[in-house]
């Protein structure tokens, strides 16, 4: 019997089918690819391209998109600092379940605060791959795919990351994507970089002999 | 742009790999098997047996166990009525994501209130299979695998389902498991009953020709 958080009398139930069995079945190793960056930096584009490239290789992935999750699991949360933290915490916990289930979970969220990302990393030792979309604010603002920078500059959105709320760049990410000579890599080139990393680290195979 | 719950300026991001692609890849149709019943009614036993039987058939499943989830995603929640409701809501949302990802998600929770279970059913039209472990309270209390009924009878746990908090039996469940002539079916017989249902409804195949 244990006391955890606000719950007492909570037991841990072991499943007879574990990580190893699912790894064999799927021929891949569950993990979380955590894509962080400013709005407009290309997180969703990379997530979609990566998901597609993995699918063509017969690998099972699933995208946890920051916006989509706010339509469901996190619809009770807003954008205050503590709500952002709880948003990231829950996505981290769900991503952990997906990785445990054997999937390559692609989490795509601005996730501006280093401590929130690090809390997720701590939940997933050896299975957390942080990808930093290191694109200049000016580029993101020029793209403004959702028209949000305009609203933020006009003061119609408060606490917008990059404008009047900070983005803390990762200090220890596994992969950093940025412009080369002022040119952005293509979505498939960016996906390719992540896939090479996953291959090198053995996430795309069942068991090495 | 949309306003949903406490969030505004939230968009919906479509993934290029959808339900159908994952159904082909996994040769199964994502769904949620929601196991409800009193503590000690055999929910976890069925969940484990079912997960194992599915695995031997090459099918990918994942158990969302009520207790386990309270160690992670729902560790901020207790056992007050509104916390129980939020507990079930979040598990329902996560189960929906797993079903969308193509897994056979086995949710195993007391989930005592009909309205909470029905809210999850509403999230998952055509993919929610409610399994009612209809075992007598006396049997569950005699088993008392976690020693909780004893604590509840002694007044050391308040609001314990079946003792001083109600369990509302499902009115429209897909599968009801109970004793035959006072004898409980074996775990594998119970799992077999669920698997027959899943087979009949096409959840264990990719596409019918």
C-alpha cells in the first residue's frame, strides 16, 4: 500500500505483457521525441513529416500535438504559467505511457520553460529525445501561420511566447535544427536527421543480437 | 481559430498518418475495452489475461490501470466525487488517444458512476466496449486482495465504493461477466469472451475485403 500525491491505498499493477514483449512485436523501441520551439518554428511540420517517414518504414508513431491535447485531455487548462506547467506535465505523463506501450511518441509543444521540459526528461530516462527547432524569432513571426504574432504584437494576446513571455532555449538537447546559410532545411531533411539519430541509438530495431 | 474550454487560439493539427494507416500497419482496429466493477471483482486479472491473449495473437494492447494512473498522470487527484470524475475523464481522454493510435486500450477502473462512464463512451462512438465485472459484493469483500474492505469496514477509509459510496451498475454494457452456478469463470475464459466479441466486431482485423 502506498501514499502517492493526493491518493492513498494505491497499488502498482504489473502487466504480463511488458516493454520487451512489445518491442519484439513492433520491432522498435518506445521513446519520446520531444519537439520544442517558438510558434511558427516548424514543430508540427517536422512532427508530420517524421510520422510519415516512420510509417513508410513500418514503424508505429503517434503525435501528441500541444494544440490538439488542449481540445481534450487539457481542455481545463489555460495559458497562465501554472497551467502551462500542468499542460506539459500531463503531456509528459501521457508520452511516457505511449513510450511504455512501444510507440515512438512525437510530442510537439512550444514548451517554453526549461524546468518543465527537464521534468519530462526525468520521467523518461534513456527514452527522451529533445529536438530544438532553433529558428529566429523574426522568421517565425514572418511566417506567423496562425496569425498569432500579429495578435500578440497588437496586445490582443497576452503572455505570448517570444513576445511577452520567455522562451528558454534547451541547454542539453539531443538534436538542434536550424537554418544553414539563412536557408531552412526541408521537412523531409529535418525528419531524416531525427531518423538517423533514432537508427543510431537502436530505437528502430527490436533486439540487437 | 477556436475557443475550447479554458484555451483560445487553439488550432487543430491533422496528422498525415491516420487511423486507417495505423489499422493497416497493425492489422487491428483501435478501441477501448473499459472494465468496470467493484474492488476485488477481478478487473486487473481480466485486463492482464486479455492483454496476454491478445499479445499471443500478435495484437498490440495497453492497459490503463486505475491505480497505476494515479501514480503518474492523476497523482494530483484524490477520491472526492469531483476528483473521481476528473480521474475518469482524463483516463477516458488518454484511452481515446490510444484507440486513435490503433491500440486495443484496456482501461481497468472501478469507475463507479454511470455518468462518468457514459461521458467516456460518448468520446468514443463505435469504439467503446464496456465490460461489467458483475461479482457479488460478498465475494469481492471475501477476496479483499488489497485489504481495503477491512479498512473501509473499520472506518479507516471513507467513501469506499460498495461500502459507503455507491457503485452504479451499467445499464447498457457490451459484455457482462458473472458467476455461473456460484462459480467464477477462469481468467482465460473471461478473456476469451472479450476476444470473441472483438473478433465478431472486426477489431482484430485490418480491413475486411
